[in-house]
């Protein structure tokens, strides 16, 4: 387990990246902005905005992902605890999001900054066209000097189309906007090797892959907790972002100013994989899948193993079957002989054309079928990386 005293060059580099990033996603959790009894605590929000505005003034484009809509809606509705049912959560979010947005607009106005509200559901990112549209909107907002304030569109998100938690949403947004780093601010000052309330629990300085966290105990959020995902969702989001090349800093909201200037607080997650382009990240982590192509061993080796430069397109000869109702241009899973997904990619044929193709060498195909089924440029391997299982440690 890397400890506070074992700072390495890579960690220093990751903290330096957070410090020097020209485009940064900052996520703040509900528990750092609200209390169940008092609703939105404007003084805490103001302190966060002071830190963000300071960073913006120094030339960084900041995208703020803010939780707190549901919690901020409780007190105005006379609710004394977080509701369990989705409809009441959505009603609370409808009320609370308005409070949140108004407070952000007022707080940033003190710094002569304009904010723009961006409410997303997973529907907006699983399909390519709305995803590109969201990308363009962010780009234009940032170009206009606006601070985008993002949340899940809780009032319309049903269970099926929920991101689930804003830590994950923040990791996705970091890739949508091409941010250089992600900062997750919470009511705890970093990731601890045990429940932070346990005697002797120590904060971890740096993480170089999820294997470093194998022995970390992640306590489940209590029933009265304001936050939704607890530390487990932060670790999953940090894994998602750092695995695709984006360093992540987990720090306390009370340390926001230092987190956004020196970066010398909290726990830093060094990148564990190459930086994925926004398109490849979308393909790998966000795109909705419309079906599956089954591959033989040779095809699995061709498309999913070895360095990226040597990976090849998927040809009909390596396909043993398909299922699903996809059309050319849809995203499908590429599945190995043992049923495990080895890659995802954009398929060049409709499902109903597949019987003509399965198992055939290119030279044996009719001329109109003689092309890659999934081109190498449209294909991204899905490696398996272990993440800590909160249930196992709770
Ligand atoms: N190993 C751990 N290290 C740090 N915090 C942990 C750990 N296990 C559980 N926690 C808890 O996770 C909580 C943060 O998650 P959460 O309340 O969901 O935050 P937020 O609302 O900011 O998203 C902290 O209050 C902390 O008590
Ligand atoms: N979208 C929800 C927050 C969901 C969420 O992930 O909350 P948190 O764990 O506090 O970051 C809201 O605004 O209440």
C-alpha cells in the first residue's frame, strides 16, 4: 500500500497535472453543500465558488459537477429524511436544483462569472448524436467564459437511464470535455485505508491502480447519509478516469482552495492507462450496445491483444455468429468463445446481413460485402481491471 511518505515521481506528476490543468472537472458531493435539516448551506457553496473562481481567474476552464439537488429540496418540502422512492426524490430534486442553480449564479456573480446549467441523463451520452451535441455545448460555454454547472437531470431520469451517481458522471464529463484532470471534493479529506472513523485509519497519499486498494476497507454509507454512493463510487469513478489517462484527486471540500491551487492535499490517482480519445472513451464506457458478434480465438487475438498499433479490423472470417437487432453504424459487443466481451465497436452491417458474412473469407463474399465488419479505428478492447468490491469490505 503506498503511503504518505512514499511520494513518487509519477504522483508528483499527477499532482502537478491537477495543479497545471488548463481544463479541469471539479465535482462536489451533496454532503459538502447541504444538511438534511437545513437544506442548502449557502456559506459552504460560497466557499467552494471562491476556490473555483480563483482557479478560473488564473486561466483554467473549470466544469463544475454539483450534487445536492435532492438534499437541497428536502427542507423546503418539509421532509426530514432522504426519501427512498424515486418519485419523491425527483420532486425534491426539482425543488432543490432551482435553489442550487440560483445559489451558484449568485455566488459566481460576486466574481463576475456567468454560470450555465447542464442537466444530463445517460440517454444524452449513450447515443453518438446527443453525445456530440453535449460536447459542442460544453465547448461553446467554455469558449464564452461560462462556468458549466452539471448535474444529473434527476427529475426525468428513471432507474433505467440513471447515471446513478455523480462521481461517475464527473468521470464521464471529464472525457466528454477532454479535461486534463478530475477533482472529487467530499466531506472526507481523502481515501483512507479503513473507515475514516476507525481508530488508526490513515489517509492514502497516492494510488497507482486499483490493486493498491485491495486491502482498503470501504464503509457503506449509513441510512441517514446525504451522499448516495459513498467512497465506493468515488473509487469506481477514479478507476474509470485514471484508467483512461486522466489523473484524479480525491480531497475534502473544506480544502477546496488548496486542492485547486497546489494540489497538495487528499489522495491522488495516477493514470494507469493511455489517454483515450473522447470517441474511444465513449465507445468503451458510454455507448449503448445493440447486439453481439461472436468471435473465434484468432479474431479475439487480432482485435483485442497486443499494442494498439498492431490491432486489426474484424473480418467476417473470424465471426462465428451474432445476436441482437443492430443496424450498420450501431455499437456492438465483440464476444470471445468463452462468452466474455473482449471489445466494443461500430458494426458496418445490419444484423440481417450477418448470415451472409459469418465465417466467410473476404474473397468468397459478394463484392458488396467485401469490407471490414468492424474497422480497427472503430473498435476498442475492453480490458478487465479489478476494482475493489465495497460489499466485500463493508
Ligand atoms: N475508506 C474510506 N476512506 C474515506 N472515506 C470513506 C471510506 N469508507 C467510507 N468513507 C465515507 O465516504 C463518505 C464520502 O462519501 P459520500 O458521503 O457519498 O460523499 P459525497 O456526498 O461527497 O459524494 C465519507 O463521509 C466517509 O465517511
Ligand atoms: N443528482 C443527485 C446527486 C447524486 C449523487 O451522486 O450525490 P453525491 O453522492 O452526494 O455526489 C442530486 O443532485 O441530489
